[in-house]
């Protein structure tokens, strides 16, 4: 099963069931997932940055519509976490959601 990561700036990338991210804004063969960049989960944070809930990759893939990606005012609420070439990161900007 694949899902799509939609960013607020209009970019859309494919999220594969193993967590690999496939970009479509680069020429072939660079548009294929390398295995070096993958989603590991997500975390919902309150207004003070405290973690309220963590989601696994399996939970993101199974039901992304159940995850509160944004606050009502449009600000990011749940942040994707990834592993990119040896570094764990959390996406803060631009805003994003998985569909």
C-alpha cells in the first residue's frame, strides 16, 4: 500500500509501505527511492511542543485520515519523523499531511 505526502507548498511525494519516500520532482533515475530516506513515524504535539501521541509507520499507512495533521487554524499539529542518510529528523516546515 502506498500513500501520498502532501506539503503545503504543493509538492507531493509517494510514501511506500516500507517507509521509503519517492520524489517526483527530480529526473529519472533519481526519482526512485534509495532506501536512505524513509519515514519512521509521526508525533502529535501540543501548543508548547510537548509530545501528546506517537504514531508508527504502520498506523500512518493504515489510517492517515484518523491522524490530526493540522489544528483548526491550519498550523501543523502532527509532524512526520524520518531517517535521512543516518540522521533522525522531525519535519517542521513546510506544513504537510499524509493521504
